[in-house]
């Protein structure tokens, strides 16, 4: 299976390594033609404003929007922001998911943190998964066809899914634990639609 990682800005190399460890053939996507033949695309963490502006400059915004209507896309952190329909700010977005996001919801870089939580939908469901937050967003509203997938113990939503679209506030690519990448690869292969 061929997967793409959007490679305009941010930690795309870490995603590439995780996917390759699982046996995927990985393409770094910088131009619309790089989307051809992909089963799924990951939009990495980084700075959502910068990635969005580069997507406009490289004429990728509309092609990725179309790709996401029929294919799997996973956005981590900045990537999740780009998937959202509403982030309360005027910045270029794919707007594919029926979610509202609050950027930098946990504070500044210095407020970055890790938390171990059970993630029952992963295979295997145990042990707990180490979730890494780096100026991450919170998913404040999930509506339409989207559904919440994972929350912090205080109820704040940190992952959502809409058909083959997946948004996570945290960074599985920064851990050695490949279960989230495995989940995404299986989602991409599934017949799951909205
Ligand atoms: N704070 C960044 C943003 O708002 C996201 C941070 C990240 O991807 N680690 O775009």
C-alpha cells in the first residue's frame, strides 16, 4: 500500500518512518501529482498557518480536498486543525471534517505534556498509549457526520473521526508505539464511508 505524507513543513519525517516500519511504501507529497495512487495521506504536526499557506502556494488545497472525499486522511495536531471546518480564525483550511477546533488550547510550548491513556480501539488495546501534546488543539465541537473518538479524563475531546478522516490533537509519530499508524492504515483499506 502506498501512503503519502504532506511534506511542506512540520514533522513529516517521523510519520514517514512510522509508516515504513509497518511496511508501507511512502511518498512525500509536495505537488498535486504526488497524490496519484495513494491509499491515504497524513498531514503532520507543525504550524497550521504555515502549512495552509504553503498548500495554497503549491496549489494543493483543492486537490487534497478532493482526495479526502474518497480517501483516508489523518491530521495530527496542525494537521487536525487543517482538516477542521472551523478554527475560529481566518486561515486556509481543508474544511473536510465537521469539527470545531481551538488552537493552542493547552497554552504555550512550555505547557507541552504527555499522558498515558487507555485507547480501546487500538490493536491490541493494551497497554495504555503515551499521548504527546505540543501546543496542541482541542476539538471543542463534533457535529454532522463526525464522531468523537478519544477524550482526556476531564472530557475534552482529543480525537475525532468522520468516515476515513481522522483528527488527533497529539503526536503518535513521536512515540515508538505504532498502533495509531496501524489503525490509520487499516482505516485506509476499509470500505468505511461517511
Ligand atoms: N500550535 C500549532 C498550530 O496551531 C500546532 C502545533 C503542533 O502541530 N504541534 O498550528
